[in-house]
C-alpha cells in the first residue's frame, strides 16, 4: 500500500525508487550484496558487541567497564533530574522491581560509539486495585491550557516564570 497523495507522495512507488536509483560503483566500504542485481548497492554495518540481557550478563562480559560507566551515567542523570523521592514502604504494599536495559550504539563503520544503560521499572508486575488505585501522567490537557490562556487574556493577567512553573500575576 502506497502512502496517500495528500502527504506529498504523488507517484511514490518503493519499487520505482529502488529501480531508478543511480548506480554506485563498489568501494571497500560499499560492496554489492549477493543476489542483488543491477544498480542496487548497500552499506551494511553490524556491531560485533553482544548486548547483555541482564546485569549478570553485563558483569561477566568483556565490556563490563563500558557497561558500568553507562550505568553510572544513568544513575547520575536520574539523581540530577530528581526523578524519585524516597518514601517509607506502605503497609502491605509491594515494591516494584527494576532492571537494567543495555544498548550499544554504533556508527556507519560498525564501530561502537557509545554504550547506553537504562534503569526501567517492571510496572507490568502491578495489579490495578491491588497495588495501585490511580494513574498519574504528567501531561497537560490542551483544553485546560486553552482555558487558562483565555482567562489570563480576559483578566489581563501576564505570565510569570518562577522556578520552572508558570504563574499568572494580576495587574499590569
């Protein structure tokens, strides 16, 4: 299925775009793939680093120092951005576990440029009504924002930014 013309894809055809591609001569970085005929050339880069699936795998991998550095950077970022608050465990409450997710980022030559580690919560282990009873999503509803801007325009309030929160001051 082709994309709709209203998005600017008039006459778009994936087959035509590959068929009409200008020929590219082979170079050491750009070799033809077996089974591809004509002027279709490709650059392929494959990272040779195996991404660990768990902390234990990361710890025994040859790149442990790189994964450890990535984990330290992630923890530092979480602390700097004040992501969590330490609170006492609620009576009868269950603590949501977390795990590390590892990703090696590479360049076009297939070399590893950066190791990334993310600490993620296992939120799927929670049950609505048993482990939590409300959902919080820090997203502004546009209806609320429009109402606030309309009120401020009608009342002559002007916005004032204070400690990264928007306040409206009465007066001129």
